[in-house]
C-alpha cells in the first residue's frame, strides 16, 4: 500500500512526464543526469513540512513544496526551457487534484531562470519551478 505522501508526488511526476514530452523527465535521481537535446526536467519531491491538524478526526492537512528543475543546453536553450515552462501550468489546470491524489496542485511563483556556465562545456539554462501540492491524510501523520 502506498502512503498519501508518495501517491501525491508520484501522481505529480507522472503528470509532468506526460505533459513535458519530448523532454526527459526523471524524479529524484541518485546521480547527475545528462541534459537531453529536448531538455531535461528533474522532479524533486520536496518536504511536506508540518501538517495542520484538523480536529474531529483527527486528520492532517499537508502542503508539500515540490520542485521542477528544467534544464537545456545549446543555441536554442532559451526556447526549449520556455517551451517546457509553457506546458506546466496548463497541465495542472486540467486536473488540479492529480487524479484525486491531492486536494489542489498549483505553481506558486514565477520560475527562477538563470544561465549557468559550465567549465569545458556548454552553458546550461536552468529554471526552478516551485509547485505546491496540498493534500490530507486521514489517519496519521505517516499516512
């Protein structure tokens, strides 16, 4: 059985994988990833923070701050990153509950974008997108 925490992040990662093709999307890789020609997106689980305890159950309301790290290289890196960014919020708007795994999913801030020079290699354009996943666990904080 999967916890509510894992189900929320897995559904978010799956939604982004479906929406952001042809970019390569991976979740919390254990080593550095190559930046693919169509861009690479890393889904970072983020921390759930402290829950709000709802009396009468009890139940626990969580706000997880997941992240997307969008990366591209090459002469058209700006267009690749922008094209990926343009797909994120519309995908979330189609199903804010991510198939019922969360109460609400949304981008909370404009992406932070920067050019990162890499010695001996191409400059990488990186955008950091913060996404808020709100969900409730019914029985425990572990849920």
